[in-house]
C-alpha cells in the first residue's frame, strides 16, 4: 500500500476497504504535522499584525475549526462511526497539501497585487483595508479545508456502510 499525498479519491477508496495500515497512518500524521508547522512559519514570514483584528480572526478561525471537526465527526457516522481519527488524519494530508498550494498562491496574489489594485484613488486608507482582505482570505481557507475533509469523510463513511452491507 502507498501513501496518497495528492490522490484523495484513492485514499478514500483505501479507507473504505480498510487498506490503510498503522504505519501509513503514522506517515499521514507526520505530514499533517509538517503542514501545520509550514502554515505557522509561513504566516510568521510575512509578519503578523498584533491588533484586535488578529484576536477576532483567531476567534473566528477557531470557531470554524471546532465546528469543522464536529461536522467531520458527524460525516464519519458520529458515535456509530469508526476510525474517526485515522480517517481525519489521513484525509487531512492530501486536502492540506492542496489547500497549502492554493493558499500560497492566493496569499502571494494578495500580498503583491493588493497595493496595485487598492490604491488611494480607490479607498482613502488602503492600509486599513488590507487586514480585512487577509481576514477574509484566512476565513475562506479555513472553511474550504474543513469542507473538503467533510466531503471525503462522507464518502468514506457511506462507502464503508455499503461495503459492510
């Protein structure tokens, strides 16, 4: 068996057929930790702003994470489901890689494109609008991340039920 870094559909098939080993799960957990670390340091590289907006963003993204994990748990069959952490850990890797690439591109476009589009002719204070754009992008990425995991967990859960029947 192989670890599917990109092909989420193949991973879903392997999870349905219970072909993901504990060793593979460990590699998914390592990759998930690396993705998390990359995201934190990437954010620090471009510098964070210590303002009330950052605290508000933290609260919103944390709320999205809590709701996202709860919905993923439900998608996995809730208390009647099985292997929730294994499935969540594994699916979060190919989804996380794709989200990391999309967010990297989106942040680059925002970082370099914002000053060219949002000028003093467009708004009075472009510097005050930039944190709002970053906030919107961060919230969007968090929602996309949990939504995609939810979709794949639903497929695994339904596929597992059909396989057992």
